[in-house]
């Protein structure tokens, strides 16, 4: 019975989350259209792609700041010292092989540490991981 209740609760939470995300996307599209109209009205048609890039970069930075605050110390406390060290080298841009050489551990161990750190953070790939925790290094 517990599994059915948890399953129903999980399905309900997923449906609620999808609804929130859809409303957010709709609102974001309206904002972009309004911005585009305002820029066109004022004669900035040629600059629209560049302004869009800047706004996207700004949104990504704000998202990264929010996520790093959300994760913060709580996330770092869940990592082992070696996971933390490997994660920091990864966030600084080192490749897995270079991390293995630098830390003196096997490549497979580096992969394991990164995989576990990603799992604790909720990221599914290295790219997502580096987006999720850029300000914790």
C-alpha cells in the first residue's frame, strides 16, 4: 500500500512540476516576443540576435547562482573528500585523464567519483554537472 501511495504522490508532484514548467515557458516566450517587438519598434532589428545571446547568458548565470546557493554547503557535505577534489578539478576544466594523473588515481576511479558527485547533485551528464555547480569550485 505504501508503494501505491508513494507512486500516486510522485505522479502528482511530477504533474504539478510539468505544469509549472509549462507556465514558465509560456511566460518566457511572451517576454521574448515583447522584447523583440520593442527592439524592432526602436530600430534595433540587426542587434536582436546579439541581445538574445546576452540575455540567454544572463539567464544562465542567474540560474547557476540560484542552483549553487540551493546546493551550497549541503551538497558539499554529502561528498567524500576525494569526490570533492575530483569535482573541483572537473569544474576547473581538467579532462578525466588529467585529473587521474594529477590526483594519482585510476581513470575508472575518477569516473566513479564524478558519477557519484553528479548523482548527488542530480545532474545526468558532465555538461549538466558543470552548469549546475559552477560557483562551488
